[in-house]
C-alpha cells in the first residue's frame, strides 16, 4: 500500500505544473501563448498564437496593430490568471491520481 502511495506522489510531482515555469514562459514567449500550452489551455494558446502570427504581417497595413493590442491586453490579464490556472490543473491532477 505504501508503494502505491509513493507511486501516486511521484506521478503527481512529475505531472504538476509550476507557477514559476509558467511565468517564465509568459514573460519570454507569452505573446505566442507558450504559458497556456504549458498549463494545458491548448485552445486559447492556439488562438493567441494565431492572432499574433497573423497580426505581425498585417501591421504593414496597420490592421495588425489591433491584433497585437488584443494579445497585449490578454498577456497582461494572464499575469493575474496564471496562479489560479496552475492551481486548478494541479488539483484536478491530484483528484485524478488520488
């Protein structure tokens, strides 16, 4: 029984999400949605990535600045959401493994 508990703890430690890693990804690659990919929010990460990648060439005709502004606001809001998203992921993981 103790071995099973140890295995669950090891599985949890291997799969849990770190707030520090999420913030590092947010800071360096946030406009590409890397922190959201890491935290398991794939749909919104893809949306963030697509908006950024489409907005860069569209900046030549000034339309892209709207997309960059949207991603910029989203990026700032995510600074406050990261701890909660990581906590929710880790709680779901603990429930699944428990």
